C-alpha cells in the first residue's frame, strides 16, 4: 500500500500529487503562522533574560517561520498549477474523443 502511494506521488500528472502538494503547502503556512505567534508572544522556551540563548530561540523561530512560509507558498502554488494542468488535459482528452 505504501509503495502504491509513493508511486502515485512520484507521477507528474497524478491527482494525489497535486492534492498532497496543496495540503503540504497549507501545513507549512500554518507552521509559519505558529512561528510568528511564538516570536510575538511574551512566553518563550528560553527567557530573554539569558543573554545569547534568549534571543537565539526567537531567531531560530524566525528562520524556521520564514523558510516554512516560502515553502508553503511554493508548494501550494505548485499543487494548484498541477491541478489546473490536470483539468485542462482532461478537457482536451474528452474533446478529442468526441470528434
């Protein structure tokens, strides 16, 4: 079963791949939002009173949030683009069969 899922994810014109890319994009966007909330909130894992470590956890959250936000945007847009291509190619196939 896992092998079948891996094969469908690796196919370039698979609906499962487009759906997975879209879901992963939304999850990465949510992770970046959580990182932003962590940076803004006054509650920290390491208090800011500790000179270097207190700021380093905020910097780490900022880097993770930025990278996951960028990844989320690119993954979601790739999923939407693949879904549009699938819909267009299916339309062309149906149109070709009618003639």
